[in-house]
C-alpha cells in the first residue's frame, strides 16, 4: 500500500478508535457553510463530522474487524462519530438532513452491530442518554418513596384520629 494511503487509513482508524459508533452519511449537496453548521450542532454531543474516501474507510473498518459496510460505501461519504450518545447524534443528523432536504443517512455501526438507515432513524426516536438516566433514577426512587409513604401512614393516621377527638371534644 502506498504511504499516503497508509497514512489516511491510520488517520481514519484513529477517528474510529475515539467512538463506539460510526454513522455513514451522504454529504453530496451540502455546502461549506452548512457543513460548518452541522459540525457545530454535533459538537454539542462531542461528535465529529469527517469526509472520507470510501476505500480508506473500508480498510480502516476491516482493520478494526467491524461489520462489512461496503454495501453503503458508494458516492460521497462522511462519517460521524464520537461522544457518548449515539441516539442524540442521530437526532441531530435526522433533523439537519430533514431541514436541508439534501442529504441523508446511509448506515452505521454501533458497537459491533451494523445498522441500516431505518434502524438509525429508529435510534433517533429513542430518548437521549440524559432522559434515560432520569427515567432510571425515577424508577429507582419509586420503591423508596412507597416505603416512606407506608411507614409515615400509621403515625399520620394516628394524629388525624387524635385531632378528630380533640375537635369533637371542643
């Protein structure tokens, strides 16, 4: 392999090493200004947008023993990766591409699982990482709240009975 190509493969491999997921997009008709807008939106989730050559990306994915993505490596391809919230990143991409009506998601890899465009769109519908944490915390707090309510019911009821007696006596 030519040294230039080897350098590019190593660079893409380093980018892939930063993340547990990679999303392939078609960037065919977005201009520089729109690309910068997308990069800024993705920065909120600590994600990055990189334009790559399909052959270089394919070699880097093979080195990492990722699923075969050759089916989606045609035409202009950019990768989105980084951050801890693939759901939040796919939401940003879905909204951006819907608003611009120009380009779209191709496919992706989360962990070692290849995802189709449709599966990525389903991932975008899932609650974000912060929402999931809040839901989990709420579920964990429910039993404790119930126990406190049960334990406080007896003294509260006793106070209410005594107060009713005092009210009747007056």
